[in-house]
């Protein structure tokens, strides 16, 4: 499919597989090369470049990798508005959203359904709040478990809204886990928590780090990583 650049506009855009996507260009003081990523929901192309780089360089860079962009865009699931009848993933299972004006505003899970009342126009934020509420204690329990297995203290945990990273561990020890993982299978969520616990001991991806991760995580880490690579983006189609 024909694609072209538009370098003479205030907000750079590029056409990819029939969609016009904006380029979000970030100049970073320590960047030494151009790095390109597609937003998880496919809404924009993000390019990080050295601080002296020019917009036309970013546009040319994107153009030269059109095939990669088309493949990445093809992997993005179509956005699904959480509403009556939508199937919502939860801990690896599928729940049908059932809106009932006589039901409680707080969601209730029953026999493969998530039943919710209240105003229909506020379903999305209330469902997201419910998912985050469900995620917090589960992820905190995961963290406590793997810290115990690894023989380290349990640091604070925070829920992350990151658009790219599933988890992170700061130098101060705080662990952040992407709240959307509550929608993934349990073993996937737990693998990310175990990964960050291993970083509490080894703040790198050295052989020692991977050895520790293999020791504390009870399932093949490759299976969880494969799920995140092939299906992880689908978790953004409901709450971008």
C-alpha cells in the first residue's frame, strides 16, 4: 500500500496501511540514535531521538521502516468500548458485561457475567476503577510471595498506567505493575511481579538475574513472555 510523508505541516503525520497516524517526537538529552515504537492502541508513532535531531529525520526514519509499522499496526486489536454485551477479560477468563438499571453501581461477578447498574455513560470509568481495585490486593500478595521466596523485604507496590512497560522497579525499591495485567491470565501477571522482584536483587538482566527469576517463578517464564508478546496489546483495547 502506498504511503507518504508530509514534512511541511506543524504536526507531522504519516500514512500507514490506510491510517493517518501522528508522530510523537521526543528529543532526549542522552539519546544517541532514533528509536521508534507504536503506541499500544495504535493511535500514534512514538520516536525518541537525540536533542539535536530534526523532525524531517524522524519522518524519514518512520518511512524507512514502513513494513515494520504495518506489521505492528496489524497486531493492534480494534478498540472495544466497554458496554452492555461486551466481553471483558478478567484474570484470563471472559466476562460478559451486563448492564441492568436495577443493579448496583459497583460491578458484581456472577456466572460468567459482570453485572453493573448506574448510568450507562459512566460504565467505562467505573469498570476500570473496579479492575484496579481488584488488581491491588492480588499484586500486593504476588509481591509478598515472591519477596519471601527470594529472601528480600517487601517494598511498596504501586499500580502503573504505563503505555509500554508491564512493570518497573525504581532504585528506591518501589515496584510498579501495570494494572491492566488483572485482565491477563494469573500466571502472566505473576511472572511480571516475579521479574521485578528479581530486579530487587539484580538491577540488570545479567545471567544472575535470569537464574534468580527462574528459581523464584514456578512456571516456565518463556510461556508468560510469549503471551505478553502475542496477546499483551489486546489488554489496551478496552482501556487505552
